[in-house]
C-alpha cells in the first residue's frame, strides 16, 4: 500500500532590507522635493497675495522762497510699501489748508482754557489763543491711477519695500494765514484684487477725496471697503 506524501515545506525568501531602504529613501526625497516646491510657491506667490496691502506715507514741508507776501512752499510726499504684497495705488489726494489763528488781546485768557469737560478724552486748549478765525482750503490736488478710472492714466504699482517720492511747490499769503496744514491720503489695494472704480468728491469744507464711483453700486466686490492711509504735516508761515 502506497503511503500518502506529506506536504512539503515552502521555503521563505530572505527579507530584502536594501530594497526597503531604497524605497524609503526615494519616497523621502520625493516628499522633500514636493514640500520644497510647495513652500517656495507658497512663500513667493500664495502668501503675498493673501497678505493685506499696506502702504505708509510721509510728507515734509519747507519754505522755498518768498516774493512780497507770498511764501513758496515745497512739499515732498513719500509713499512706501511696508507689507508683503504688491500694491496697486488707485488714487492720491492733497488738501492744503490755510489757518488764521485767533490771538487774545493783552492778558485776556481763552475761555475754553478753564472749561474742560470731565468726559473729554483729549485736551488741547491754549491759554492765550482760541479756535482759529479761519480755516480755508487754498489748494487741492487729486490723481486717479490705472484701474480706478476709465480715462487714460498711468499705472502705479509698488513692490514690497519699494518707495516713491514726489515734490510739489505751492504758495500761500502770509498776511492771510499763520500756518499751513498739508493733508495727504492714499487709496490702494492688492495687485491681485479686482480694480475699484473711483471718483473725486468735494465736501462742505472744500476738501477733495477719492471715493467709490456710483457705477459700482451693483457690484458687491467692486464696492468693498477702501484701503486708505493718511498723513498730515503743518508749517508756520512766520
């Protein structure tokens, strides 16, 4: 009688550590490459587009000459991109205000000097002069740039860290005013955002401002809040 054969043992192959190490190293290199590319693209393109637009502005005033009662004043306005995103400047406005002070006679004291409200959050009351006799806009300047207007206009884009300065000379009568107040405002947005149409408006005091164009009333995105930066400088005419 033939005896049934016992099932033979299957020989196991030795584990290939070198192959596993090679696969792990290859995956690690691919992962590092993908992460490096993603990080570079994120830092170079995605992050700046997501960063808020940020412009700073400064202005200086100095006397540049005199002819009779007229004082020539040079203003220098510098705008700087202090953020991470590229910024499109949409508009810039200057308002120059002449101020005629009200000085007390003799030893008279400004009545407001002794009547500070207990709920006041700020106080600035001189003893021997009061509120100005006159504040008058003597010059207003406005520029809308490409993207803010349909009329031919120059583009104004600032890269991170970039600055642009502009000089201007204007004149004031020292017999009419004691000092000059120079107010500058920038209106801007991210270069990646849709342009916002603007127009100039003049308020009841005669000051110019760049504001939303009425045509954007039906465009929700086009009527988003404007990014603005203001700076004020004063100069005595004495």
